[in-house]
């Protein structure tokens, strides 16, 4: 990835606090999987507990493994709600990233335009014509 893209992604993660949310979610996911393995009779292995958590978190719900106890169902509810929040944050993060990238391109383009205007007497006829076309396009939009 380009350096600017990585910087923009880090900035988006920092501004939104998404890295903390994703970290908390990962920890909660594994803790809930372990708890389900320990307390729910319908889940017999840790691998099944992880698979069940994945199915619940992704809202796929295959049904091959199911929580049988009330505590297991409550943990599934907590994981499902947390998963929905994380999906919403991820969607917002992606939107923010692309909006910031577009804003950066506009700012960069505007900076080039202003630089051309500052050096107007130094521009050739071709550069002046190109600048004139940019102004006409901007004015139309």
C-alpha cells in the first residue's frame, strides 16, 4: 500500500477508536467461546465453541452446534449484539476512509491549482490553456 493510504487508515482507526473496539471484540469472542465450552452441555469441544461463535457472530447460524443452556443462549445474545456493533463500526470506518481519501485528493488538486495561480507569469501558453480548462470544468461543476 502507499504510505499515504496507510497513514490515512491509521488516522481513521485512531479517530474512530475502532482499533480498541476490534481488540475488545476479539478478546470477547474468545472468552465467550471458552465460557460456552465450559458451561454449555450442547458444545463439547473448544473447536465446536469457536465454530459456534463464528456462526453466531456472522449471523450464518448453521445449526450443527447449538447452545442448550440459558447461560449459553445469553452469551450467544451478547456475542451477536457485539458483532452487530462491530459490523456497524467497520462499515463506518470504511466509509470514513474513502471520504478522507477523496478529501485528500481534492486538497492535493486544489494545492496544485493554487500553486499554478501563484506562478501565473511563469507558465507557458500550453500551461495557461490547461489551467483555463481546469477553471472552466470547475465552474461548470
